[in-house]
């Protein structure tokens, strides 16, 4: 009887791993990329095809290139640190196995710089408005950068107005008819690729209506605030006067028995500063002589 030989075939599944890029990389700031579930020997490849660092996770060491710093996390992962992110670092990064890998895992690095911005009223810098008027805001943006397509959105309350990079200039006027939907927070949204960042701009940060006495539904907050302030001051002054007079009278109380006495400063007054009716009549008689 012939022997039957069983041959066990083992299929090795190559683990390609993944490389993780940050959602957004800030120009000039340090940034990390991570190779995870990679082969034990792998390299970080820059967008221009150069090797930034090579790691052997089994041996626990990495070989660095240039200003990049690579280090082992565990037996299947490593991290690459870019000390200062440059514009040239934008693009496709790869985590390549040291063996031949036709399609290594990759990720897209987006490099951006958030701009400084100022929002002012074209006529003046006041952010108080009356209802049903045309509003013209001037938006000034400086220092922005995005390695991908860029857009800006001005959000006034619940209303958003957007522009792409070809429509945007350093100083852009935004003109609209004010409605209740425009009231509220004012902010500029910087959109770089698929990343959105609301920017805290200087000057006008909120649109609000102020009330006047002519129209309760519209503006004049400054008028009401000024009137209320004047009334409060007047009340405080009257309160001080009353308080002082009461304090003065309390220090000049007539002695017991001076019923119906009247306070009269001068010679007609008693030692307590009060004179009786008889004293007053006598004093008038003396003055008539």
C-alpha cells in the first residue's frame, strides 16, 4: 500500500500597514507621521521621493536622514518627526517596506498657515446697526497659506458668504442688507483643502441691533444706556442728599419737652439749635425795635 504524503501549503499574507498624516500641518511647526502595522523594516518616503528615515522595528532602531527624526514605537510601528514643516513637505508621503512593494501605503500632507484678519465697518468701526439697512463690512486678511485649494467664508449670525481664492483679495468688501439672520457672532472661516478653521478676527466680532424710542423693533442701544445711566446718577445724588440731611438732623435732636420746636440757626436758637415759638416771637419783636 503506497504511502500518502500530505503537503501543507502555508500562504503568507504580507502586511502592508498604514501611514498616518495629520489632518493639517502648520507651516513652520513640528509635525509627526506614523507608520503602523508595517513590516519590520520600512522607510518614510517624502513627496519628492527621498528617504526621510528607515526603521527596523524588530531590532528597535531607526536610521535618520537630514533633519528628520524617526523612532520605533513597538514591533510594528514607528514615528517620523519633522522639526519644521516646510511648503515642500506638502504632498504624498509613503511608508515603504524595504522589500519590493508595488503600491506602498500613503497619506496626503496638507500644509497651511492660518492668516491674521480684521473685520471693520466700511463707514466706521461701530458694530451697532439699525434694522433694514445696507451693511458694508471690510475684511482684511494677511499671511495665509494653503498647499491645496483655499476658500474663505464670512459668517454673520446664521448667514455664510463664501469666496474661492480667485475671488478673494487682501481687502474684500462684503455688502448685504441686514436681517435678523445676520445678527450674532461674526467670524471668518479659513478652508484649506478639506480642513476648516474659524479665525478670531479683530475689531467687529458681533452684529447687534440697538433700540431707539422711535421704533421698539430696531436700534439705539447707546441712547437707552445713556438715559438709564443719567437716571441712576440722579437717584444716587438724591439719595446722598437725603442721607446727609437725615444725619444732620439726627445730630440736632431737640431736648425732651420741646414739643413743636422749630430748628432755627442763629441767636434765636436754644443751646440745642432749636427755638420755641415764644423765642421766635420775642426775636421778631426785638428786630422791630
